[in-house]
């Protein structure tokens, strides 16, 4: 799957779709999910496994983080105490 195809996926996807994006076969994906070793967090819903697309994108390095704007720094006091 291309990065564009992955970015177009819904919020959560089935295990086979996630595996395809990672280049993992179906059988290996289920084995990794059952043993807790799938590269992304996997939720079992009923009899199926689901993967959050944002977790998959993060694992693949496809997410862009918005830089945090710099916080204003307190200015060092140039005032002299009068007294």
C-alpha cells in the first residue's frame, strides 16, 4: 500500500488490511496478534481484530506532528529595586 492509500483508510481497519500495509501475510498477522507481538496495538472485537489507523501511520512514520509554537520566555529583570 502507498502512503496515500494508508492515509485514506477509515479510523480503524481490520487486521488483514493493516498487515497488507506492513507487508505481512495474513497467517503471520494473526499469529502476531494472538501472541501480542503485532507491531501496532490490536483490539479484539468479537471474533475479529481491529487496528487504529493512526497507530499504523505512526508506526510507519507517516504522521506529521505539528510543531509546538515557542512559549514566551520571561524576560530577565533589568529593573533595579528602589528602596
